[in-house]
């Protein structure tokens, strides 16, 4: 048994870096040979993950949703076993799959699962952009207000850390405007104005925002949430309800379910699992059982 451990040294704001040797020990406790794959850039780590898949190693991502997202690009659709050791500031995908929150417990669970050949099939979503971009995601794709916040935050150099997101939220609220979207759900087309559009394979993003609370990564479908044009104050009043999923009961919020979703709008860039994907238009397809999860 061989394991390639994708380890992000900056995950959890660097607070979990000291856990790496202990995690390696836990993963190796059931007889696996563990090789740590890291890199100065995401591209280097992605290259290491692809090489591990070609070598036939199981792949384990130690980090937050960004590290998991990177690993998914290598293993999706290959049948290669994939494990998660949650060690980031946001671990939405792992949490919604019911995996242990404690990194050491998760590492032990992965090691035992690999020893016993215990896996389960999990759906993933595949994004194809008009610009030729292709990517997989496990949690949520944002294509509205939250995507704009991410895009702005990535341009901000000060302040650093979570405060840059707070600044980005304020600035995007000041710039808030509805955009015109075109959406096709399994061929059924519609147009609408909206400030928030999200497509989920699992229910949450951003560290617990249950934006698509009914999403199920084993039903072969994706869930869509659309909020009609809202003012700044209304949007901020609605936002706390996302933690419980109660926002979908608001009459100004609509939900849909489909296997293939086409989404288009001018000037909107899609983010999935918190990572920048590409500008709209995109086609998002649910691929049943694309992930072989060690569990």
C-alpha cells in the first residue's frame, strides 16, 4: 500500500504544520508507505498528485477545501482511492461527507480504510468553460455575490488574512447590483436577474454556510439556489440564515435540481471549492461516483 500525502504547509494559517509528522505516522501505522507531496505552488502540488495517480498510489489531501480541490483534479474519475485529513480553516467538503473533524482521527480512519479496502462512491461535479477550462469540484460553485467577494479579496493586498474578506464583503455590498443570467437545467432554459447563484454537490461553503442545504453527493444531481434581486440590507439580513439553511424558505429564494446545468452571465467569474475556475458561461455536470473515497 502506497500513499501520496498532499500536504499544504499554509493550511489552517500554518497552525497545523507541526501535525504533519504525526499524520504521516498515523497513515503508516497500518503498513502503508507514505510519501509527502508538497510544493512552492499549487501547480507543483498538482503535478505531484498526478504523478502519484500514475504510480497507482492512494492520494490523501491534508489541508482545507483548497487542498482537497487540488487532489480532486488528479483522482476524479480514475478509481484511485482518495482520503481527506481536514486541516484547513474551512473543511466543508470533509464535514459534509461525515468525516472526522480531528486530523489525527481522520488519518487513522484513512489508514484503516486503505488496509481494509473500505471505500464509497461519491458524486463530483465537472465544470467546462467556454474558454476551454475544465475542473472538478466537490462542494459548491459560486457565481454571484460570493464569487465577486472572492474575486475582490484575491486582489486585495492589505489587510491580510480574514480581514481582507471582510473588506471585500463591504466593498462588494457597496457595488451590489443584479446581473442577468441565462440558465439551462437539463435542457429547460430560463432567464432571470439575480445577486446570488450557487450550484452545490454538497451543501456548504465558506466554513459552514449551508447555501444549498438539500444537496446530496450520492443522488446523481446538483442543487441550485438563486436569490432574486435584493438590496444591501436585505441581503445582509438573509445571510445569517444561510448557516442553518433557512434562507431557502424565503419566497425570494428559489431552488432547483438537475444533472446538467448551463449558466451564463456577463462579467461573472465562477469559483468552486473557494478556487477561481473561469468566467461564465460554463456547463456543470454531475458525475455519479466520480470519487472513490476512503472511509
